[in-house]
C-alpha cells in the first residue's frame, strides 16, 4: 500500500512541478467557466494583468453603432508570468471572484507583440 501512495504523490508533485499557485486554472483549484474574451495586454502587475478590447454598441437615438473600449483585470498564474508581456494578444475566461476587481483568469497567449505588427 505504501508503494501506491508514493506513486500517486509523485504524480501529483510532477503535475504541479511548474506551478505552486492555488489559483491557477491548470495546476490549482480554480475552475474557469463562463464568458471568454480576447484582447491586448495594456498593463502587467505581479499577479494580474489588464486587457483592453473594442466592441460595438448600438446607439438607439442616432440609429448607429459606436465603438467602446472595455478593460478587464485578470489573474495571471505564476506558470504564465514569463510568457505574457505588455502588448500580447491573449484569451481570458470568467471564474469565481478572486478579489474586488478580478473575476477572470488568463487562459492562453494567442499572439505575441511581434506577431501582431
């Protein structure tokens, strides 16, 4: 029995080897669900990023569409902090509220800053 528990512990440790973050959707206990958005990273902080994307809003009074920008704060897992930089095009997905302003988590990097230009 001791051998089986050692093997399962080794598997868990190897799966979590890249990240010790509890609020990581890949290695931790955070479940990502709900809406997904794609946008450019405008600011980067130690454990979060700010993305910005444009959307079209219909203005009923003028019967036309107007452009509006939306900013979203998202949790940046420790395993992705070296991959993602300001200017990258990324995908975020909704999760449980992690703080007052963070309700999204970074899922993956779509394009780098160099690939966009």
